[in-house]
C-alpha cells in the first residue's frame, strides 16, 4: 500500500526533514504517527500527498512511484485519499450538506449520486440532522466531523488525519478517533498524525514514532514506540543535569557602623500663587462646525447596504449542475 525506501528530504534552505526513512504500511492498517514538533511528521504526510518530492529514496503508493509520477497525474493519485485537517477548512458560506457535496462535485459526480451519498456519510458521522446548518452554528467537534465526512464521501482508500484532535476538547477527541477506528474497520487505511501520547495509548494500534527526521520506534505496542522518543528526551535532560555548573563564591561584606542621617532642611516659605481666571471660550466659527446630520445619513446608508447581506438556508439543490464537468476524470466506485 505505502512503501518508503531510504527516503530523505532536504528543503532548499538546508533543513534536513527526513533521514533514510524506510517503512511499509499495509492496506487496511490503522497507524499513528507521533513525534515532537519538528520531528518530520508534516513532511512525511506531504510526501505521501505528493505536495513535496523526496530528495532521495523511493516512495510507492498503490504501485505508483511518486518520484517519477508526472505532475498531471497527481490529482488522480489524490482522489484515492481523504484529508482531515486540524483547522477543519470548511466553507463558511455553504451549509453542511454543500460542504460535503463539494468534494463530489469537484470530481464531476452526478447530482443524483450526491443526493444519496452525502446524507449516508453524514449519518455515519452522526450529523444527518445538521445538513442545513452553517459551520458557524456547529461546535468544534461537529465541524471536525463535517471535515471527516467530506474526506469520506468519495470513498477513498486512504484517510490522512493531520492532528484531527488539535482544536477540540479531550472528550470530543475520543469521539473523533472512535469514528476513525470504525472507518478503518470497513477496510480503509487510516494514518493519524498526533502529538497526544496519552490519547494514542488508549487505542491498541500500530505507532510509528519520529525523532529528528528518523524512525525512532515502530511497534504495535504504543508504550514501546512512544518510549523510544520519550527516553531520548529523558536522556538529554539527565545529561544536562549531570553537568556541574561552576559557582563563584560571594565575599561577605562587613556591615558599616550605623550613622543617623542628618535631618532635612526646612522648605523655604513662598507666597501663594494666584491663578488668573480663564477667559471665556470663543464661539467656533461656522467653517469649523461638522455637519452631524450629513454624517448620520452616510452611516445609515452604509448600515442599510450591509444589513441585506445574508445567505439563504434553502434545500440542497442542483445549482452546481451548471458547473463544467470532467466525466473522464471521475473515479468509478463499485456498486
């Protein structure tokens, strides 16, 4: 399914993101990718999605060598992937139904198929009763489930979740991961990038840990894989703590004999200062006056213009049917 063979990635600015990474992920596996910030997790995902090209080594996904894949074929590769982002990336002007349907319309799917498929996927993530709501009317957990439904709707072979629990509460994090486990049970390969080690320990799945661009651990036992990177941090802390810091002794000072301070000299007496009365304010000339009525009219006109801006919550329709379609590019799913 996914093969990395001695893959390294160095960015133009000289940053070495990955070093000789080799791993294999089978079809239908559920894999956590863990590591500290800067460990190489984001680069690992970008290479899979072909947003970046490896500096050396070989990456093969579903038999496609990404190093030699032509740019015009990259969209076809990505149609087999569903991406779940940390920041949801929903379209605020669209309701839930249209946000999910948008992914199907992009690949030229028929309207009749969209009307059946979208409610089914929304029901799968528990949001069938929220189809008409806008993203701003949903909680963070609900918005992430919409993002997950959008990733699922085209029936991808691989789901890639990049920190899917980063912007939601801990209780909702369990719900999202349980949904991903259910999706994986249907045969979909699931990759989840996260830094929440305690959450990973709650689920009995394979864990690949990255540290400074290298695979530090790869195990079906979460504690073993996570310990590989946690021990690295502990060893660094212990090594730093063992260093002896030289201490410069501070010489003791002999206290000086107490001598009382001389009393301050009395302040000289001065005659009270008389403050002259302020002259009456002169009337403002007509050329300096502001036309308040004219300003109020302008504000009223502006408010009137913006007050009419809204979006209708109509039933999902076929308004997108007028968009150009690309039937030759559409992914054909088994009946």
